[in-house]
C-alpha cells in the first residue's frame, strides 16, 4: 500500500527534517546536499514544532532553522509554489538569520555562516534541456573572476524538484543527494518498505518511518490533511483571481464602449477589454504552468496567439493542475 504522505507538504517536511527526536535525518540531509568541507556532526533545531503550533492557524511558518556544533546556521524550507519576489524573500530571511547572531559587544569575526536551502516544487530558472540542472547554489563571488569569493558566510541552495531525473535506473547507485530528491518526489506513491529497500541506508529509513508515523497518528494525520487542503485552497484562489481579472477586463472594455455611445467608442472599449483580457490570460497561463511544474513560457511567445487559443491553453492547464492535485 502506498505511503500516502507527501514530504513536500510543509507539515510532513518539518516533522521529517526538523524534529529534535530525529537529528540523524537532519544531519544526513544537510551533509548530502551541501557537501561541506567540514561535515556536520550535530545539530540543534532552533524552532521545533510543538503542541501549541498545531492549531487552526493555517499560516504557521513551517521552515526549519538549525545550528550545528560550529555555529553554522541552516534554514531549510519547502515551497510548493513560487511566491512573489521569491529571491528577495530568500535573501531577507538569510540576512536576518545572519545578523541576529550578533549580541551587544560581539565582533564581526564571531559571525558564523548562514546557509539557506529551499526545495522548490516549481521551475524557477529556464535552461536549454541539454543543460538542465536542478541544484543551484549561490554565494558572494567576484563578477570578474568566479573563483574569487568575498566570503563563504552566505550561501543559497535551490532545488527545482520538477527537473529532477535520477541519473541511474538503479536507485541504490545514486548519490546521497539524489536519493533525498528521489524520496521527496516519489515517497507519497510508493510502498514504504520498497522505498526503504531502494534507498538502502538508515537515515532514509528513519525519514520514511517519520512519514509513516504521521499516517498512524490521528492528530498528525488531521493536521497534515488540513495543511494539504490549505495549500490546495491557496492554489485555487490564485486561479480564481486570474479568471476574475480576465472577466473584469473584458466587462470593463464593453462598459466603456457603451458609455461612449458611439461605434468607435464601443470598438475602443472592446479593444481595450481584449488587450486586458490577453494580458490576464497570459499571466494565468504562466501561473498555471508553474503550478503544473512546466517551464514558464516567455511573454513574447504569446504575441501571435489568438484570444481563443489563449483561452484554450488556460482551460487545458487548469485541468492538468486539477489532475495533478487530485
């Protein structure tokens, strides 16, 4: 029987990677994806999920903040959609974690690295298919010489899960990083023992065990299902807002034409509504492509498409998104 718990849902994600009771899972994940020169040997979860957090408040922050024995800070998060101003958001939270280390009287030399890790269930960067990458790392480098680094204190790692393709059909031969990505992208639909046998290492078995515990705990399962419903509702609201904008644009154009009382005014109003409708539909298509995990089409690629073609693409993508999250 499939596991049925998706580790990409933030509640399950936090219990699996951010539980003080399972530090081995957190340590193994961080060492696998970061490959630091000095590996992590112990971690403290600075924002564990406690009983009072499991309330009806669906806007709870479920990122994971951890610190290792060397003082390095790790912020780990899962994003199932691409929020507005996402790069700025990543930068803000990593900057905040970095500067909050300093207390009165501390020197700058006491600052430790702040590392941000985001698993993104969307495509963020467009690349030729032959150069497709799903792990992107960023730090403060020199523009003129990429080997020259200003500081290693600031790192960002983004994993685009829809781009992940295992490098081998033999899952046991994959790197530790790829095994984690395989777990994130396949766990919900696989039988737990089969997945454990494929990954074949204790930290993965422990992680899968945490997901199984969610399915067996009525309280945790209810909270998981509430979070899953909330995420789906948020996606539905985005789609509804785009559709409403499209309808309003067309109606506004028609109304302006009627108020003019002249044929040319009507045509101008219709034209304006049509243009607004095109813009809204194009925005809807790009958003739905993100929700479907597709590459986002450049805006200029829509210039030759008719309004009917755009509407057809919207309808098709809406159905794909509904099927994906059914």
